[in-house]
C-alpha cells in the first residue's frame, strides 16, 4: 500500500459500509458503450475487495441515469475506491479522482457517521500526501484538495492541516507549486477551474487562504528554517524552496509598501 498508515481507515470503511449491497440493475447507461453487460456482471459478482481498478474506473466513468440512486450504489463501492486511492491508483482523473460523484454534501443520503468518517479519512489522506518523501509525478497536494473539494467534503480542515505541516519538505514543495501556478498570467481563477461553476465558493476560499498574510508568513518562516537547517535536499526540491522563499518575501515586502 502506498500510504500504509491509512490501512486502519480502509478497514473501518469496509465495516461502516458493510451493510450496503447492489443488484444486477446498476444505475448506468445501458447503451453498451459506457459499460458492457459483462462488465456489469463482473461488478456484481466479484467480491468487493477483489474488484480491479479498471473495472471500478469503467463504472465510475459511465453515465449515471439517476444521481440519487447512483450515490446509493457508490456507498457499496466506496471502501474499495478508497483502498485503491490509498494504493496510488487514480480513478477517473477528469472528475476529482472519482469521488466527485459521491456528493458527500447530500445529508439526505449520507448518514452523519459516514460523512464524519469521510472527513477524517480525507484529513488523514491529505496528511500522508504532505508527509511524503518525494514529489509525486502524477498528483500533488493541490490535486487532492480539488479531489476532496469536488466530492462535497469541507476543505477548511485540509487547509489547516497544510498549515500545521508547513515544516515538512513536501508540504513546502507542493505549496510552492500551488503559489507559482496561481501567479501565472491566466490567474488563480483559471487554475481552479477544476471546481467548475458548481463550486465557485471553493475557488474563493482557496484564493483567500493562499493570499492570506497569515498563511504566507507561516510558509515563509518554515521555508527559511528549512533552508538554514542541515537537511539535505534534492536539487529539484532546493530550487523549489528557494523560489518559494523569494516569492513569499516579495509578497511580504509588497504588503509592507502598501
């Protein structure tokens, strides 16, 4: 498992969602192109823990005929989906690594205990991302922030976790990437178009957090401390942290002048 510390959460998920089941009449488009009858049969008959990444990806990528019924079905598949994500398997990348169709904000469908578990899982997962030893070539902290935000989970706890982990190398590396992209001419609104028009409030929330003097000061101090320490850094990471320090100092001085 990529994030072994998440194993207890995965087992908890299998327990919490154990009462849910599915039938052969899945709420997916039956055109035969999105998903075949053979694939549906495999989804229904294969033990949940043995479902492959490709099979679940095909199911999630298919058009759902009824959103409410689809969410109910996803409660059955969710433990395996979380397990695959924890193993570094990315699902349906165009929509927040697959979780966007869960709509955890739907309190009329998700039980309080289920929503509370997902919030704990998201925080634990994000924490593991920030504590990583090397940059991930496929996804970053920002990608996972988008993933959980699109799923309907609150992102404030994740942003707070990022601040708390600011002394970690990867937390700083990913923040530099985040900040640098936001300064491009296209602007931060374009960078966060992942949230689509459905969640403009998340764009505003992230922008406010990113540009907050409090946020920037925490990362500035953490970056300075790390650069002045005896910690050995890879050349790519060192370049990233030096760039982050320069950007944050510029923002700080700009704020003083104003």
